[in-house]
């Protein structure tokens, strides 16, 4: 990663934030804070707690889009096997274990639950649990540990790495390298106090508390992937 290129794009990002009066990324921050306020792994009604934790007053695009409904499928799993799904999330959020092992086990758990669901719902056309890539799993991890993780969106991320001069580009399944590179990005972003102050001001204006977490990294690489110097 070339530092001069990174500094250039950080400066362009700040200029963009100063002009972006609509704060198009606010829905992510709002959803993060909502999750933090509602998540309770020990809740008696695990399904209801999961449902409350993934809510938004603005958009459901983080967990529901056309032909992509991971939240709805997980709610079915929670209803069918609440204790098992609770243990799946406990394991996923156990920071003492390898991230790759945790994600692999979580996917395996979803595969097993989908088999059980299909066995008990013979007429259902549902054939996907929508957790077979890193997108939804990294959302869970980001919402649970916002200082450490950020959203996984491979193509914008890869485009940004190309712009920043990264030679050994990570593949779509190299989650450890994704986390390593986003940590590096976050370190540089958080060191820029004017950028952090600008973002915190925007959060306060939208009635959200200041947050120094890694969601800023996703905002940044989403911006870079669409950057047009002629604008």
C-alpha cells in the first residue's frame, strides 16, 4: 500500500464529506448503534432479541435485498433451534479463537440448520441461508466489535486496493488479508484527526453519538471505488 496514494485519497474523501450534505452512509451507523443497544446473547427469547438487533428507521438493505434475505432465514433458524443458533453466535464472537475457524464453523452451522429446515418444511422453496459468503457474517462481527472489523464488500474493496498500489491483491475468500488491510486503513484514517472530527460532527447532526470504529473504513473504500477525479 503506497502511503502517498493513501494520503491523496484520504484528502479527497474529506473534501467529499464536507460537500455530502445528505450523508448517504448514515444508515450503516444508525444500524450499528441500534444493534449495540439491543444485542444480548443471554436474552431468554433469542429470536426476538435477534430480530430487535437488526432494525433500521432508514433502510433494510444491509440484511434484505432482492433475492437476498439472510435475516429472514436466520429468524427461521432461531425459531427452529434457538439454543443452537445462540451457541453459533457465541462461538462466532469468541475473540480467543481464529477468525477463519469461527467463520468456517458458523457457515457449517448454517448449512446444518438449512438441511434441518428443508427436512421439516418439505414444501418450502427456500434453498439458501445467505451466509455462505463473508458479507453477512462480517456485518455481525462489525456490529459486535466495531473497533476491530468492518463490512466486507469485495469488489469495491479490491478496486480501492488497486488504486492504493497494493501489489498482492487479496482474493474474494482471503478474509484474513481483508481484515489485515482494513486494519491498516483504519489506523491511517483514525490518525487524521480532522477526518475523525468531520465524521463525528456529521454523526452528531444526525443525533448519533461519535464513533471511532472501523465503519469509517467501509465509508472510505466505498468512496474510493467510485472516485472520479473529474467531478
